[in-house]
């Protein structure tokens, strides 16, 4: 019995993107190996980060040459919100499968998925996990940094601090301890800003006086 649908190259998208084409979905067994395609009829729905269903129409067909299914965007969705979206597959009988999560990002001056992957060789493979780390790091940085004026460009120091904090949170998940936050199986240890990150967000000004 397949337990987990998997789709390669699903996102990330931008809030202005209009996806098209076909998403090839395979089903993995408990060992992470590609299993047989389900026999039951499957329907697919698109859900926004708030969990609400998007009116986009997704058509599911069985691939005649493989054990996969094709999920086609027959009506383009409107990616109005940045965050983690999902395609949810529901068989005609039984419980739905785990959602196919993908990231929609905004061009808002903060670190993007592509930025993070270009500068962080060991970033988590999952875009959804990386997006959560960047979001948590952004919140931590904003809580400490001086407030920016509305519409102001994001300083380079803030961007660097966000990426450094995301890496620190990710590393902390491997050591355990602390308070936890997360969703869909991801546990993120709340990790305080270190002095290097604080220095990027609140750099010292002026020159020290030697007496």
C-alpha cells in the first residue's frame, strides 16, 4: 500500500506566477521506494497557506507507462499569498494522502529559497522545511532589529542575519533541547540570536575612546 505521494520540481513559485503543465506524482512505500500506483480514483485540490481550498481545477490521470499519476493545472490558480501551499490527493475510498507541499515566495527583499540554496550548501532538501526556517529566522530578526520604515528596502545585514539564524535553528534541531515549534512533522528548536547576528542587526556606531 503506497503511503506517501512524491513530486519532483514542484515549485518554488512566486506570487505572480501562473503554473501550467503537469505535475508527475509517484507513490513511495514505507521504505521510501516507488510503489505501485493506487487503483482507486483520485481527486486533487489546491490549498492556500491558511488551509482553505483554492478554486483552481486540477485533473488527475494515470500515466499509462509508469506507476505514477499526472496532476494537471487545468485552471491556473491565483497565488495571492506567500507561504506553503499544498496539493491534497483524495482517493475515492479511505483517507487522503499526505499533502504535496510547495512554496510560493514573495519578492519582498528578504532571503528567498534560491538565495538560501546559493549560499548554504547544506540547506535542507525540502523547500517547505527551508521556507519555515527562513520564516522563523525572519521573525526572530525583526523582534530584535530596529523597526524599518514602511516601504524601506531590507538592509543587507538583515538578509545575512536571517540566513545565519535559519542555519542556527536548523543545526539546533540536530542537538535537541529547548522549546519547539513547527508543523507537519517538522520540529524547530527556538534558538536565540548569537552576538554575530545581533551585530548585523544592531551594529555599533562610532569609534571607541581610549583613555
